[in-house]
C-alpha cells in the first residue's frame, strides 16, 4: 500500500487527487487527529509525532509513505530521510509535498511574485522561500501564516462568518506585502476547503493553487522513475482510512475533504504489532 499521512483531515484533499490520477494503487491513510493541529507545535514535537506515524505506516505494510502535510514535510521530512530511514533497511521511502510544489510553481507566475498561505510552523521553517529559490532564483516569495484556519476547518466552521473574517484578514495581510502577487499557493493541505473564499478576497486576477493535482503528478513521475518501488505496490484499488481519534467523527468530517465515502478505523500508534488485515 501507499501510506498517506497528515496531522488530521487535510491530507484527504491530496489522497483525493491521488486516487483520481492513480486509482489502481492501494492506499492507507492515517490522520493523527488526536494530536492535530501540528502547525503551532515545535520542530521536535512535529518530528516525533511524524516519525511515530511513519513507523506505524511502515509496520502496516506501506513501503512508501507520502507526508500529505506541509507542516510535517517542513519540520520532519529531512530528518526522517537522513537520520532515521538509513537505519531501517528494507528500502523504505518517505516523500513530502513541498519539493513537488516548489519544482513547478515558478511556471505559474508572470509577475515573479508568489504568495504562500500556510501554518505558522511551515512559514517559520522558511522551507518554501528556500526551496523556491533553488529552482527559481528570480521569483520573490511572500508568506503569511494563518493560525486560525486549521482549527476552523477541523471544527467544521469553515462556512461560518468567523471563517470569512479570518480568511479576509490573512489574504489581505499577504497581498499588502506586495500588490504584484499573481499566484497564491495554498501551502497547507487543509486550505482547499477555503479556496472559494480565498479567491473571492484575492480577486479574479490572482491564481490560487492547491497541491493535490501537483503532488499526484509528481508521484506518478516518481513511480515511473523507480520501477523497483512501483513493482512492490499492490494494485487492487483499495482505500483504507485510520485515525488516532474517533472514527465516527472522522468518517462524517473526512468525506468533505475526500469527496467520497470514508469508513475509518482506530489506529493505536504505540502498537505497531497490531497489523491490519485489508
Ligand atoms: N494539513 C497540514 C499542513 O499541510 C497541517 C495542519 C496542522 O496540523 O496544523 O500543513
């Protein structure tokens, strides 16, 4: 199976695109809802939580795990790849969502000015400006942290007047940094649920980019370039959902993100020996 991880529901927006573009594979989704949001947490905490989740996904039979979470990709991916994976053997791989996005984002801007909306953790890590500078040194990057957005979305309040207020506040603060921003990246996998509101505030001349389709295309390329990994993946079109919190809540809320039925089970990350039977 391909393991897909997020702190909560947000990665389901990525899983949705993955299953649209690459429906043949089996996917195991894990949402660490009990400990979400990750955005305000320290590097060390996000790293520990992410590593534990990745190890659990490995133990369930996923040789390839995608961190469908910008905060985990920004704060934990590199350490896991460089420090933890080499000691684990068995050719296990972990990918993130920041690299695939920064590789192509420069193609979307004509003004050369890009805005990033993300969690505080992702913004403070400076991962986006640093990665974009490697691929597009002439592009200027402006960032805005949106600390209220994930809690609003996780609590199903993203259609409320409160959400309108906080969306307007953050989008205006981003655009005040440069009137020439013509592309805004939703650098958090929860934010596609606010895309319409963001577009309304930003106006029709600003392109709003979400990551799902970008990440799906990048994964397809990765599997093409790594046939040894591609061959190890089951292709029965199965989708399994796990949450560290209440599965009933996860099913009701998760379907909004996934755009289809979600039937989840409870995951105990401290017990990797409990192997699920797909
Ligand atoms: N959806 C996640 C991201 O892309 C994390 C949100 C959070 O837990 O704060 O950053």
